[in-house]
């Protein structure tokens, strides 16, 4: 029995070299002794090989014979132009920069590394002083493909079935978001991908080219940079006035920007405007500051914070 | 250095190795092994295997490659002279990595990375990826970094010692420390610096947005071995643990903090019970307050009173 890699290599070579598409009978007679003689076993082995080649990205063309003695027979070949990577004409320093990029950005897959190899580069040289890790999500490949193909996706989100024309993906704050036109609400919406109810298996990708991404669309500006505003349109934003004491004031000012500071108190405390459209996110941020921050306005936010704290204070003592 | 095992993965590796070998023609086995992350024995075995591949009338001659005395020789190439085109996942990953690298301190959009990225984006149509007018393929990576990140990254390249004012939430205090930064990295939405800490004489990881100020001391420390970001989160086994139950609305906690154990609870639909390391009692109190009624404390029971006390202290601020 030949090594499977040897048979796959031979099959690949044969389909690349052939001038005419070949049937399975022709293929197995060229690759003498490499496929089983028995018809069903031969077909099964060939289908496995074909799937393996497609998995690694080999474009196998199939065509059906339409007339004559072989009508109905399927024949196979590989178009060499579709198989071969076109030359990117990368300069040495550009190749090197991409290599460093792949080394500095860690992901859970080896896809980027495989791409560098194909482009003729190598990995792991030089000292790295900065790096980042990109979270991979099992849902990403399907959504990326849908964005690229302009295909709608359907998925369940917090118990509701949604249909979205996905315009783009954004990684922000360590989470992946998909942004697009939501058919259910009839307007633009943002969804956090790790919150999809059914995971990757629950995503249904529709036909391609069913929508156009708005020309001016940029995921970066399409939704607020501040997680405290996600889930709402940025222009209907509620803002809270928060007093932060001297211990945390400089950090908070750095985080939110000096232009949000409305008052500076003697001793270093500040009063600052904080987006509070998403009350859950706002509250979580606020309590991160412990007793160094207090909400001054608006009254309804202040009341909700007091109620929340009273609940915690009461519940814990019973 | 284990190398690929599955037939698909071995073939994938071969199909990038062969075009490269054909281009260089003659190369030490050790270099091939290092470049493609396989042992020399694996490389030799794979090359011997492909040397046997062939079709009539060129049986055994299709790929003219042999290894002699630690050197790989390749004859006149006929097949596999060009690598297989990028698959869509490869194209996306490379594009994402390059875009993320563009967000790192020191990246220059007009430099080699920017130019390489533009060429890559232009070529991705081959992989069935329409990158659109803006070359992004609709994928944007935003690693917005705190103000001092660039200065820390720059200091890390030189081994420059500095004094920082650092806020520690676990103790709720600000203290001055003298550190030597080595590596700056982004993970799960935050930026960190790995540095030698003068106070504890240990290598520590600091969150950059908690550094209030920094000042260079002017002293330079020799840069030692290559230091990269720690693998995942760095959790000390000695740290005490808490067990809490989380409502669906509170389950962002699972993604934010390292967990020892997560399990669903049968009679509470949608809730999960988790065991997690606790940096300090104060940190746990703060978490309990943030989660309010979306969390149920299982152990340690003492945390209940601590959280209640802290909640009342914050409440006092509202009684004016």
C-alpha cells in the first residue's frame, strides 16, 4: 500500500498535467496499483482524496460528459492558473514586515503562518518588543465569507431569530462584532459574535450578492468606541455626570478625554461626562472605581445606582 | 518541532517546501528543517517520498530531489514550481495579522508593512476575497492603546529603566515603582507591559491603563534574551479561589477573567457555576457589587459581608 501522501501528490500532478479532463477510470489506470480495483472502494478512496485536496485549497474542476458512450460520466482536472499563487511582487522589506506582523500577532490557528510560507517567507527572526493576540471565534470564517460574498446571514441572538446583511467585522475591546443591516429592526445594528446563541453551527449563510455595503461604511465609526454605548445609536446617547476623586481622576480623564471634564475641584477631583446609554456597561465601569466615583446626574441614573447598591448591601447581610 | 502528521497537513507543507527548494536549488537540510519547523529526519523522509512520486512515462523522475551528506539538491523543476494559491482562511488570517500589526506602537502606514499590506489586499481576489475599495475586506481591527503605550514600547527596545505611578485595584492604592520594561502586548482588549519590578525583584505584568505617570531614570539595562508575551493569562496556583453562580447577563465575567472550572446548573436555566482565582478579597467584593443580583456567592461565605460593607461605603457617597 502506498503512502497516502504519495498517492495524493501523484493525483495532484496528474490532474495538473493533463490536457483533457480525466474520468476516475482513467485516473486509476494512470496511477497503477494506487487505487483499489473494486469499484465502490475505488470511488470511496478517490472521494476522500478529492476532499483532502479541496481542503488544502486545490481548485478541482469537474465536468459532466453530455453525449456519446460516456454520457453522464464525471471528469476532473485542475486549472494550473487557478492553482498557482500569483506573484505578489513583494520587496524584501515588505516580505519581512509581513513576517514580523505574523510573529507579533498571535492567533489560535496556523493559517497566517501557512500564508507566509506560501509567499516564500519564513518565521521567527528578530527580537519582538510588542505583540498582540487576536481572539479566534469558530463563527468568524462563515461571517467573514458572508461579508466578502455580500450574503445575508441568519442566526439566533438572545432568543430571537435575526437576519442581517453583514457589512463588516470589527475587533474592539477584545471582542468581535458584526455590523450590518438588520432585517428584523429595519436598521443598522451591531452584534457581538460570541453572543450568537447557536455558535458557528447556528449561522445560515444565504445567497451571495444580495446587498451592497454602503460606500461610506467604516466599522470603526459605525458604532461607538465606548462599550458603554453599544446596543444604542450613538446619537441618542444618555450621559451621566460623575464625580471622580483625586485617586482615580487622572486615569479616568486619560480614558475618556479631557474634553469631557466639566469641572475641576480643588484637591484634584473632577466632574466628568460619561456615556451611559448602556446602563449595564456604565454601572460595571462605575463600580470598577469603587468609592472613588459618585454619579451626580441625571437623577434616574443616580436613583438606579442607589437601588442597585442598596440591594447588594441588604442581600449580603441577611 | 513535531511537524505535521495528517496526510493533508503533510501535503500542505510539501507544497510550500517544494517551490522554495526549486528556487534555492541547493540548501543544507538543517536550514530546511528550521524554516519549515520539522525535524531533519522528517524533512529527509518527506523528500525521499516525493522523489518516488511520478507518472508514466516519468515514473520516479517527476520531482528530482535528493539529499546527500546533509545537503538537499533539486534538479530541473517541472511541477510544483509555484506555491498553491492562498485559501480564503489563509488570506483572511494574513490580512488580519498585518492589520493588527499596523495597530501596534511604532507601525508606519507608509512603511514596508503598509506597502506589503496593499499588495496583499490587491492579490486576495485570487482567494475569492473581495477586499473592497478600502482594502479591508470589511474586517477592521481596533487595538486602541492607552496614552503611555508607545513610550513603554520604545523604552523596551532600549531596556530603559523608569519610575511609574501604578494603581493596584486589589489594594486600591497608588504607589511608585521602578521598572525596566521588556515587552508590550495587547490581549483581550487591554494592553500590558512585562517588566522587571525593582520593588519585588521579580518579573511582573502591569496593565498599562493603570500607569498614571512615568519618568525615565536615565539608566539603561542590558537587554537579555528574547521575551515574548506570556502564554494566555498567568494565574498563580497559590491564589485563593471563589465559587460563584452567574446569571446569563453576568456571563461576560467568564470571558474577562481566567476560570478554573465552568459548569451549567441543572435547576437554574441559563446560569453557570464557576470557580475562579481571586486576586484579593477587595477584588472579589468589587466584582460582587458590579454583578448585583446577577451573581450568587457560593464560597467563601465571608465575601458576602465584605461586599455588603463596601456597598454601604459607596452608598454613603450618595447621602449628601
